[in-house]
C-alpha cells in the first residue's frame, strides 16, 4: 500500500514538472528577459515607452497609452536666438491656434469657409532668396522635396511620382500648371493642405516650407533662383517674392 | 401646357443627345482613345471615374444630369461652369458647386462638344474596381500563423507527451509486478526499492555512467552559459502590431521616402512613429475599397475619426483614438542612442541597421546581422544586431568624413589634427580613414552616462 502511494507521489511529481515546463510559452510581444530592468527602463519620460510599469510599480492608467504626447498648448519649439531665424519659425499668422483644436490639429480645415486662403495670396516669403544663399537653398530644397513631396509630385514636379505611377494615387497636378498661385498660397497649401493634399505642418517647419516654396518655383521657371554675375535676379518673380 | 412643352423639348434634346452619343461612339476606337487621353490630361487631377475626390466621380455623370432634367447642360458645365452658374438656367450646377464647398472647377472653353462626349463615354465604360472581383494577391501583408492557434498546437503536444509517459510508466509497472510475481527469489527482490535497484545498476556499469554524467554536466553548463549570453539579444524580435502595415508597399512599391513618415529622424533622438494625420495625407483617398487590405485602412479611419461616408468626400468627426504600436527596436535606458547624430552627421543609411524595408512585407522585426550583411553598401559586421559588440564593431569600421566643409565640428578637428598633431593624424590614417573609434567612438561615456 505504502509503495503504491510512493509511486503515485513520484508519478505526480513528474507529471507536474512536465506540465510546469509545458506552460512556459514565449510571449511574441515580449523581447525576452532582461538582466537589470531598473537600468533598462527609464523612470523619466521617453518617447514610445510604455509607462504602465516602472520599477515594479504598476500604473494601470498609463498601460498601453502612448507616451508621444502633443506639446503643451501655445508653445513653440526652441529654434536658437537668432532673431531672423526665430521670426521665421514663429506660429503661422493665419489661424495661429488652429493647431491645438484637436489631437493632431488639422482635422477638417475647410478652405472654403474662410477667405484666409485668398488673403494668403498677399503673404510674402520671409525667407529671402539672394545670390549668396541661392545654391544652398536649392540643395536644401531638393533634399526636402525628395523626402516630402516627390513620391506624389514626381522628381521633376510633373505630378507623376512613384505613387501615381503605381496607380495607388491619382490627381496630382503638375507645378507647371499652377503658375497663378502666389508664394503665400503655395505656403498655405503645404501648411494646411488643399483639395486632396493633406496638411504638412506637422512634418515641416515653417522655414522648411518657405524653402520648398522657392524650390517648387524652379519647376515653373528654370531661371528661378539663378542670378547673373552682378547678383541681380534673372527672374523678376524672385524680386517680387523677396520684397520687404 | 407650358411644362409639357419644356418636357418635350427636354426629351427632344435628350434624344438628339443620345443619337449623337451613339453615332459618335460608334465612329471608331480612335475616338474612345481620345477620351482616355483627354480624361487623363484634363480631368484626372480632380476627378476619378468611380470615387469622389476634389470633384465628384464622373461615372454616369450624364445620367445624374439627365435625372435632374438637365442632360444637355453637362457639356456647357464642363466647358465653362462659372458661366452656366451665372446664367441661372441650371439648378444642378449650383447644387454641385455648393456640395463641393465652393471648389471652383477650371473652365475648359477649348474643348469641343464631341471631345467632352468622348471623355464621358470613356469614363462610363470603366468598370468599378470596388465591385470587381478582388485580386488574389494585392501585395498585402500575408499574416503568419495565428498566435492563439500556435499555442493551442503546443498544448496538444504537451497532452500527447503526458499520455505517452503515463502509458510507458503503466506498462513498466505491470512488467515489474509480473517479474516480481513470477520470480523465485521473492524475498530478495521485494526488499529492493527503485533507488537501490538503480544504484546497483549504476555501479555495475560505472564506466559508462561516469562518462555520460560528465558529458551531461558539461553540456548543461555550456547550455546555461549560452542561454545567459542570449539574454537581451533581440535578433528576430517581431512583436505583433495593431495594423498590418506593409513597408514593402509604402516604401517599396510607392517609393515613399523613409523620412516622410519617420520625419523626426533628422532632427531628434527618436526617428518617430507617424501620427495618424500623416497616414491620412494619402489614405484620405486610398481607402483600399475592394482590396484585401480594406479592413486595415478602416483601422486608420477609426483612429483618425474619419468617416468616409460623411458628405461627398468624407469628413472628420473628431472622434479620435490612439493606435498602440509595439516598439520593435528597444535599447536599454543606460545606452544613449541618437538617430539624428547617426543619420545627419554620420551619414549612415537607414538600411545599415534596419535592413531593406522596401522588401519587408510582414511586421517589422529586428533584422539579424546575417541579413544586414547581405545588403549592398552596408558595413559588414559579425555581432548580433542591437548588442554593444555590434555598435562597437561599426564604430571601429565606419569612417568620419573630415574637412569637407559640411560639418563645422569635424572641420575644426581636421584643422587641429593637421596643424597641431601630424603624427597622430598619420597614425589615424594608417588604414586609409579616420574611424569613429579614433575620434572617441569607443569611449564609455560616448553612449553611457
């Protein structure tokens, strides 16, 4: 009798051990063990980190919440102490507070309900194109254009980028057909979006948008941004957009 | 009386219109091709055949105008819509204008009547992609095995294993009992327990038992050490994601630059996960209707609070909710890594560490170093991805472009090396380059502080 009990105990220990190991399934969403979790996880806020658990303390409210938060209301990013640079980066004078309306700001901006777009026609590019900065402006512009615009608008600005070529997206105009737009309206269209194009203010700083305004003008006029030996603009449109 | 006259007139107009249409459309295929060309050149910027965009869809636009009783006016509308609206003879013209919130359509006064008809003919002949049979392979994500399914499978194996062990033990027990029952030396056998029996057997075969014990112990020690050294090596880590996002379609097929979505990579420590408004910049139009990935796009719409059925083109309803992505490349907090330093200053390409994302059809994973080494232009490394050895190896191999006028800090280092310490500079240049490690890239405090 004692023997059978012994056997049963031995047997159940073996079965229990097997079951115990069998229960170890790996969680595909876990990156595995860590040596020293208190050195691995930052108690101060870092982007894209789950703060549901810090150093053993669990905070249910923060679990699976995004830690990439929107900046505080009415703040602007620090952009140095150079006054011309700072002026360039100040909030857009049109609808300065629209950015804080919703979580991402630019939902449902309806261009027809206000005449801001028409008023923007009078806005002047504050980032002046001169004989000195023209070359670097166009290099920066090309870099920005490649990253931000060319997948739709095409490398040559003909509205035939890889997205249009693959058939995923339709209806991108060629820059050559948009000569009627003023600098301010191009800026406005990039900042708030226009027709099917979305707002790009969360992706580009104001300085970068004004750089792009200069760059896309090139597609309308190959002489744009070129200066003769005396340093005078070869195209009057440059002088117009850099007044004041 | 008067009304019926107008109706008759309208009917007459429609008849002429129809006859004209039929007559013209039977002309030749050439005319049809002309319609396609004109549509793509003049209309496609704002109109699609089957989907409202900046302007309404054009499929059967004629029928809609005819239904409004103004069938013949559509040509006038196309040629100069502002004039038609001003003339006041068309109610539908103003209706459309108001529906599209005053987006003004360009006047096409240079188009001939039959050219307009050729465009509309071509559009009406286009099949609707939404109702057409969905393609079998849409370049969409092919999901792997369902995790739940997988765990259920492993449970089956465990249960099978347990049953197997039970059977073996039962059989063994029966055999043992039988042995005891049939044995002559009942008294001797009965006294021995399992343990004593085993010890006797082990002593008898002590050479083999000793050698195999040694082998087992050594392999256990090696296994444990190897296991410890794999801790926090995250190669092939591929967490699940809330939306099946195929990088191959976005960065590969559609040629979107990495920096468009991960736009803080040049400005900040973190490369950035795009916010939903960035998704919506394209997905406002691309709803994936009739495609296998339509349900994934719906998840974006739910997050952005976008209602595609609201109004002619869809509208935001401000009911947003966050998308909780799972972070893939996680570095411990005691390591400082800055994307902008590597991408802008160091000029390192994304694929050096993340692999060729234009081919990545499934969810993002930490690419093993063997995969990274296959990519052309990558510095070849040997240590596992995202380990310190891997970082150090690359810091020793990567050259720093000095004195090319692109970076004031490196220009200054170049000037000082040239002017103050030529021997050191020559020592650095022995292998033909100044590596990151030679400029302090192997200092502990470079990354740990």
